[in-house]
C-alpha cells in the first residue's frame, strides 16, 4: 500500500515546499513529511494536486506514457463556439506540435468557491465555461489550447486526475488515501483505509462537494 494525498491547491500556491521569495507553498497546506507532488499545477491554476511518499507511484501518475486523463473546468473569455470545441476535440496546433485529441464540452458555470483575487472580466465581453479532458502534460497546455482556439483562459481548475477528484475538498483542504499501485496503472484506483480529510484549522470539512448546475 502507498499513501496518496489529494490536495485542492488554491490559486497562487507553488507546487513545492519551500520558496526563497517567501511565496505560498505546499507547506502551508500539507503537514505530512516525506511526500512529493506527482506532477505539477501552475501557480495561477487551482484544483487537484496528488502527492505521495512512494517514488514508483509518483512516477506512474506523472509519466506521460501512462496517459492518466486530467479533467479541467475552464473559464474562457468570450462565448465559446462549437467550432472552437471541435478544434479542441480534434487537436490544436501549438508551437511544440499538435495536441492529442481531447474531450471538450460546454458546461454551466460551476457552483464553486470564489477565486481570490477574482478574475479580470471586461464589461462588454461574456465568459464561458467548458470541461476539458486531456491525456498529455505539456507546459501550460490547457491555456495554450484555448488561446489557439480563440478563447483565452481566465480561470483554470483541475477537477480530476484519473478517477481521483476534488469532490468534498475546499481550497487548501486535503484527503489521504491508501492505494495499490497495480490499480493505478489499470486506471482503477483502489481506496483502502481513508485517513480522512482535514482543514487548515484541523476540523473535518463539512462543505458540499463542488458541483455543476447541470448535475
């Protein structure tokens, strides 16, 4: 059994435990020692980050060849068109090559926490939300994909990696699980003893899971 921590990383937190510039890091939210991030999430992105104390599990989750799907809720500038969605599904030409086909669909605005600071919206330009699932891990890939399709990303939340999600986790909260590595490689995470969720104040979270209006 390996330990896996699911963290809902807040906006403006670095995916590392120290920073010489004094910016917020994982150490502000994770008290367990000996764990490391399996993959990364940008400073200006929010949502699910996986951490583990098992090097093999870390490699399995993060390595591109395993193609663990990553699902994002993306707020973009403008009223998203079906043509743009079709482009995202087929593959977008970026400077480092065309992206693999993605799953993309328009969704209502999710019922989630407000971002701090809030996004900058232009008064006369609407915004849209979409759910985008990719299997690659290029640098700032989702942002580059939506920009190439003509709809710049304003807010980016990673909802899921494989079958793990941020359900029930508010920003800064985490949940610890025991998992079997073979189940991970088969994309069927096996959840053993649940070590429970924690808030920064030590209380178990009572918040409802993030949900969408169309659920």
